[in-house]
C-alpha cells in the first residue's frame, strides 16, 4: 500500500482495531459508519457469524475528501478477537499504519486484554516491526457498564508504553470519534516524521493486506 | 448565442487560496495567462459552494485582461446547450457553429448535467472540436470528476480527461478564517476578536454555508446594533454544545484536515516534487524521474536541482520536437510521443532529431557552372550525346548511365552538366551529385553518429543520383553494400542513376559482383581523355577494321554461346539493323547510309555492324562482316536451345524483357532469318528498340540516330581485348 502518493495526490491510511473478542471493535466501526454521510463512506463489509461474532474482519472505507489537494482516505479494519483466528489477525494487521487497541473495561476481561495485547506485539514482530514504532491508541471501552476497572488501573495494566488512551462507550458512540481522531492524527504525524527524514519508505508498507 | 456576463466580483484577487484549492488556483492562473497552451481542457470539480464558479470566472476576467482580443464565452451547460438546440431548431446550426468557432476561451459551468443527454453530448463534441481545432481553450466545472458523470460519451470522456482534472476541497480552518475576514472586510464590517475564528471552527460543509453563517452574524450586529462576541457565535448559529450526529463526523474531519494540511505542507520537498509532477503530467510529459525522486526521497538542497534538470530536459524535448516539425512536418518521428515526451529518453530524442536532420539535410547538388551548353567537350562525342539523351528521358532511357574515362575533369564536367540538365528539366526533383570517396566518408560519419537510417533515407529521396569516381569505392564493404541497396531502391522508384569511373565496371577492381553487374546493366560509355577527344573521330576511323573484327567476335560468341556481352550485343544487332540506316542519314553520312542500306538488305544482323563500320571505314569490311555472320549461321542454329525455336528467335519479340537470358540472344544474331526480323523492325523501329533496351540497355534513340556509334563500348571492349 502506498501511504502518501504524491503523484496521484492521495493519502491512504489503514487503521486496524485490535483487541480481545467482544471488546467492541465492530461496534466502533458501526458507530462511525452510521455517522458518516453517504458520500463519504463505502459499504461496510462485515463477515460475521450467525451470532454476530466477527469471523474474519470488518472493513469500512472512509473518504475524507480532498484535503490540501490530497484525496484522503481511511481504511478501518477490525480483527476477529477470538484466540483461534490468529492467522486472520496477522493477515489484517499486515500493512497497518496504526492500531486502536480496544480493551474491555470489565474486570473479568483483563486477562484477555493482556493476552490480546501480547498477541498484537507478537504479530507485529512477526511482520517485522516493533510495537513501539506503530502508532497505537488504547481505548478503554464499555465505560457505561457497572463495576468497570478504573482508568488508572487499566493504564497501569495495559498502557506500560504510555501511548494515548481514551475511554469510550462504543454502543452509545461516546469516545468513538475521539479515538478515531487520535489514531488518525498519530498516523498522519508519524508520516510527517518519516517525510522529514527522507529515507526509503518503510518496507512493510509495500504489501497490501 | 447569448452567453452570461462574467460576475465582476469573481476575480483571482478576491479568491482566497488555501491548501484545498491551491492546485486548482495555480492551474487556473496558468490557463488564464496562456489560454489553449497548457491545460486544455481544465476540468475543475468539487462539491458545491467551494469556489468553482469563482475560479473559472476569474479565468475569464484574467484572460480578457491579458488578451483583450480573446473571445471569451462563459455559460452554464444548460444555457449553452439550450442556445445550440434553439439554433438547430431555427435551422441555424451552421451559423451557430461558425460563431462558436471564433471562441478562444469557452467556460462551461456544471457539465455534470450532460449525464445521459446523448444529443446534447453529440453537439458538444462538435462545438468542442470546432473550438479546440483553432487552439481555443476549454474550461469546465462539475460537481464530480468526468468518469463519474453518468452515461458520458466515451469521446467526451476522453476529451474531458485530456488536459488537467483538478478538484477543490473544503477549505481548512485557516482558510476559513481568512475567507470570513476578507468577506467581512469587503462588506465594510468589523468582527469582534475571535469571532472569525469561532465561526471558522464550526464545521460548515462549504464556503456558501460559511458565508450564510457570516451573514447571520452580521445581521445580528446590524439589527441589534452591537458587536457579536466570540462566545455567542455558536448559539447565534444554532450550534448546540453537543454537536449533532453529522457534526461529529464534520468536526472530526475539520480536525483531521488541519493535520493533513500540516503533513503535506510540512513536507515541502515532496510537495514541490508533487506539484512539478502534476504540472508536467498535465502537459503530457513522463515524470518517472520526479516520481523516483519522490519515492527515494531527496533532500531540500537536491530537489531544486532535480526539478531544474528535469525542466531543462523538457525544454530540450520541446526544442527537438519543434525542430523535427520544422524540418519535416509529417516526420514519422513526431508520433513518437513515448520518446519526445519522456525527459528520461532525451538521448533517444536527440537521436531521432539526428535522423531527421540527416534525412532532411540537402543532398549534395551537382557542382555549379556546368551545363551541356558550356561543356568543353565536343557535343559530337558519343558520351556527350548519350548523356544528353539520358537527361531527356531520365530514369527510363539509360538507367544506369555509366561514363568512364581517364580524364577525371572532363568526366566530372560531363556528369555535372548531366546533373544540371536533370535538375533544370525537373526542378521539383532532387539531383544528388557525390564523389565516391565522399559517399564512403559520409557513410562512415553516419555510422559513427549512429545516423545510418537517416543517411540512407536522405539519399533515397533523390530523383537522380550521380556518383562520380566509383573507383574510390573499390575494396570498401559497407559502402558498396549501401550503394547496392541504394541502387536497387532508386532504380525501383525510377530515379536516374549515373556513375562515373576511370574504367568500365568490369575493370574496376574490388567491386562486388552484384554491384558491378548492376553498374553495367544500363549504358556504359567511354569518355576519352581530354585532348583525345578531337582525335576520337579519327581514332574511330583507324579502328574501323578492328570493328569488323569485333563483328567477327560477335559471330563467334554467338556460335560458342559463351560471352554474355557478346551475345547481348549480337542480339541487339539483330534488332538494330534497320534503324541504322536512318541513323546514318541523320548523322550526315549519306553515302555510307546508302551503302549500309544495301548491305543491310542482304544481311540481317551484321549489317548493323557493317553500317557502323561503313561510316568510317567503307563498305568492304561490311561485306566481310556479313560473310562472317553467314558462316556462323548453321552453328548458331545448332546453338539455339530446343525450346527456343528459330522463327521466334528471329523476331524482335523474342528479345522481350521476359526472356532476358543471353543464351536466347545468340542464335538471333546469326540466324539465317535475321533479315526477316530486320524487315519487320523496319516497320516498327520503336517497338523493336524498346525490346532491345529491355534486354541490352541500349535504346531506340541511339539506334535511330547514332548508327555510327551504335555500340561503341562493345567495340572498344573487343579492341581492348585484342590489344591485350
């Protein structure tokens, strides 16, 4: 994937929503999809099981229009959260420009959050880059549920790298766009940094998912 | 046609340029500066309310200012096509089209309404072609790119896409602030601190909505007689604290837009390269080099050098294309856009130009100051007469015409005179005159410069080629090869070929056989050395006896069926006998003519020879020659191939072009029925002569007037053989 194509004046960013199963990744995308005017979005592709669990992945293309003469597009993906779909996760993760890690704020889900985060790190390493290099935003979701783990505790537990984080309640939409904005800016700024040091483009960006 | 007036408010000066419209504005300025020369058409698209109409109206104003005589038409598509249709209905289609043809700049707004209107599209194609054919500029606006206009005719789609397609995006925050401030200023209003910023922060979908917001604020200020405060803006415009659903995305978009703007603005190097790529792509040039630089990443200090280098190469490509076009407007090289529009292939473009230059370089003309009239040589010289004759029917009479002789100056003068005559009688033709050494040297030079194709094509333009001093080509390989192919090519086109050498072809050492045989396939004449010229007639008289011997040799040759030249000559004799009578008369040797006629009546073929000899040596030899011929007859008949029956062989038709094998000729010469053939030839000398030319390279003109010299080279050849 060519991230910034100056010849075609296009910017395309691939953002992957990662996290354990049932943490609310698809819900994030559905909320965004519902709020974006028709001309700005493609069809949201969801491959889900009968019980609405993401089997493969969701895909939502967003067209932000021409910004500074650049046609800017965001491609939002979710990975299937269940442990046994790791091959699909790796596939979706390939070529990602940024990751939103959607953590479930319920206490009983903390272990799964950690496991998924480790899995993210492993999969990124397999793809050949360090999680520290990847624009990453943590979203502490389901804040609307009773008895959720306090944000500080979650920060301690999950955000040991000190990346931007935000709370959300994807079902009501709270924090969804805030998360999207944060990750988008992070991705764009990371591009900006890369272009400030004009070296050959990162290898991992050349292959499409 | 009643086009709309250009709105005087919409100029470049009043257009606020931001990141989202910078490109469109730059393109618009270029078009306005030089309509029809850069992006044609310029297709601007955007959502409504972002300034398309303002920008294209500004183009119209600016173009009028820069080029006052330019006929500018600004119209909406609806209005314009309505005019066309009205004209068609009124039966004034042609008048309308001719009016439209004068348009130097056509600006059509909202062409998306073409969707699905086939007849309108048809008409637009015609109007379009009428305008652009005269170099007119077309500027179009639409709310979507061309390929998204439904049911758009492929021809229109390709026309729309043929120039530059550029979009205008929603203005970023800073631009929105600038727009608000400027519009307020233009109206003479004052906004409180932070009001413009507060207004700009609201995510309006387009500038028109932004203006609506501003108008509302200004109305509040006017009606309530107070200045609106920054914190009131959202409330006045009905923007609640928790933005609506649509607004959630809009504000996300606004914030992201700022970041994107920063990104692309921050990367100035890439931006600069990207602008250059876009510009040159728009003008039809390949931009691979710039794209590579973009991908590889070049430093700030390098980028200018890269772009300057690229632009210098583009400039050179333009010069090259211009020169090629000037040299040869229909040059096939001009369609090589893959090379002429690719700065990375500049070397190939230079090579194309080199080929065209080489090809169109004037061919070396015959040296000046020579003509048959001013020739120092005697006009009676056989070679001179033959040259004059060759010039009378170039390409058909003696082709090739080969002059040899030791006196280079005289030979060159004769060839130059021939060249002058050829050029004078056919001024539209191209006579090339080149010395053998120069020919070889030119080839080497062309090889060195890799311009052989051009060099070759250049010579093939010639309607006549005179190559003197063939001797210089002796021992060359490529030059002879090239000359061979040139010979074949020119011969096919009917160009006159003339060669000069010190010796006859068969005596030129180091000449390839295929070339040598071609050089002698026409007429080979001898030009005696200067000083010898006057003695020529005498010399001929002295040699008359030998000539008779030569005639013997003819007979012998016929019997043995060996020497091709001899047989050819003998065959010629069979057909040439009757004309020789007239020839002798015209040549002013009446007495000899009578004798010859008498001799001829008795003998067929050899009467020719005898006639030739008669002029200078008398009739006695003629009789002798005739005897030789007679004695040769039986053998000759034997020598005739079975499929070559005697009656046919005796007729001139037997010597038709389709039977060029010299073997067929030998019996003709000596056949006992030769006199019959002669008699028939006497009835139609020209036809007979034509046949003979086809076979032997000799010619009816020659036969009818120059009996005395009827085959001088042949005679001389025999003499030389005897001497040796």
